[in-house]
């Protein structure tokens, strides 16, 4: 299949679980995370700011589990320990990467209990309302929540892009393998922060982008 354009139709920036636990040790956070969380946060801040300037809708996901553990399901059967528990350190979104819900742009905060952003959430309803075509994923973990959200979006016929230097996995090996798996599904899925920033900058009319998203 030919490589598709970076953005097809109406784009949405999807910020996947950029939470304070990403900067903690695996013992404290409950899950292993690649080094470089601070650098990824800085890139994400640039992408979110650029999306806001261009009037591009943004969805902020936050993985949260109830203290009772009732919604962990099979998540604790593998390497992961208890993580993202409501009220515990590391569960909150990074302070600089939170939605502005009363601002001029379309921004959404969606809490999820599973890896994929599509399972048990309002994500599809939001995307339908926005008439979204292209989803641009940043955040983590590359091999878990990003990968499963990507695959579910792909199976729902969205164009999906993953920003390779703005996602982090549970290890470098798993991160690389997940990126390769996503590229296998959609040629040209892997993109860099600079490519996305350039694409957002080319959308110079915020009103036009918003009107397109609402049509």
C-alpha cells in the first residue's frame, strides 16, 4: 500500500496517559517505563501548544483504577503491578499536560480502565462528533496503551499516526517492536515531532479547522 499523507481530513491529537508516574521508578509507579520521560513531556507540550494554535481538537486520556482493584481485570497477570490507582502518587496527569475544558478549542479528558482508549469510554462518540479522520498518538506506553489504541483505531478505519520521539515504552525493545507493529498496519504511521509540528503549522486558519471538525 502507498504511504498515506500525514494528515487526511480532520485531525485529532490524542495524548495517551501522560501521567506523573512516567517519571517515577518502576517500584513506585508499578510499571516499568523507558528513560526520557521529561524529554517526552517537553515534546508533548510543544505538540499540544501547536494543536491549540491550529484549533485542532485534543483528547487527553488518563488511566485510572479504583482502589478496590475491581477494574484491573487481567492487567496484573503479566509484568505490571498495581498502577494508576485513584488517589495514589503518579496517577494524576502531568501538570503541564491537562485539558483546557472551558477554552475556545475542543479538548476532552477521558478516564479509561483498560489499555485501549476505545474500551468502555466515550472516545468513539467524541470522534464521531468531531468527524475525525486522522488520529495522532503521543504518550505511553508505546507497547501497551498506545499500541492497543492504535490497533482499535485502525480497525475502525481511522488514519493513525504515532509520534515516535513522543512515546515511551516499558523497555526499548518493546517500544521498538510496537512501533514496527503499528507501521505494519499503516505505512507511514511513524512520524516525528518535527513533522507533526510542521503539519500543524500549515493549518493556519483555526476557524477553518474547527468548522471542518464540526461539519
